[in-house]
C-alpha cells in the first residue's frame, strides 16, 4: 500500500532497537482516511473467507480493526488490557511480552464476545515478533473459535512474527513490510504480501 509506505517514510520515526514511532497517524493520533483505506485493503484480501468477526487488542489495533470490520460488514471485538467492573469474573486470558511497553501485557476478553462459532480475522497495527497476535490466537482457541487469518498494517519482517504465525498454518497479510531499519533508513521488503 503505497500511501502507507509514504506516510511511514515521511512521518515515522525510527527510535532505534527496532521501534518505529507512527503516533501521528496510527498510534496516538489516527488518520481516518488512511485507516479507511487500510480497512478496505485488508477486507479485500480476506473478504471471501467467511469471516464473521474481527478481533484485535486495545488500543492501537482498534482503528484498523474497526475499518476492516466496517468494510467486511461484521462486528469487531477487542481484548482488554485491564479488567473493567462490567466484565464477568470468568474471562479468557493470555499474556504476551511487549517490546514497546517493556514487560508482559495481559489480554482478556469476555466469553460473550468470543464464541465457538466465530470465524475470526485478527487485525493489529504491527506484526513484529508476533507475541501479541499469538496471545489473540490463544484467546480464540480458548473460545473454540477459528482464526481465518491475520492482517497487519505494518510488519517488521526482521522480528520473525510472520514465520511463527505461518508455522501455525495462519494466513498473514501485511500492508507495509519493513525488511530492515538502520540508524538512517527504513527499507521495505519487496514481493512479500504488499
């Protein structure tokens, strides 16, 4: 997705240690027009696979997940990181180490929003090591739901998450695949799910 790549190059900030700051259009401030295009692109790729729900993790995955769900005409559910008083005691939970948060993140979702009949498309802002997405896969398995595929806005190929997911038989689609981040440049991969 060329418009996304251009935004990464013009507004993204390489903070070192594999951390890409895209707060101006995805993670802190959201560009709705760009997210609408992202959702349309991901929905076009996965649309014929019988998906009936999109699943993501709060908070940065919500914007692309909502736009993808809108394009697919399905609902979106998201795993919470803190348990509100409105959530039942018995929930599905999974944990993942977080590179940007420094430590472990616990994800939880109520069984009323993740059911055995769900055919899920997992959407997230980043696919890096794959740990957060694998935690979402774990939540889906706990519910007896089927993961149809994973869509990511940005993939950091050098962190190996795709390989881990594909080894589990999960389809992966990323809209901007970064092969390498040096101190001075961001290098996109060619020929990997554009």
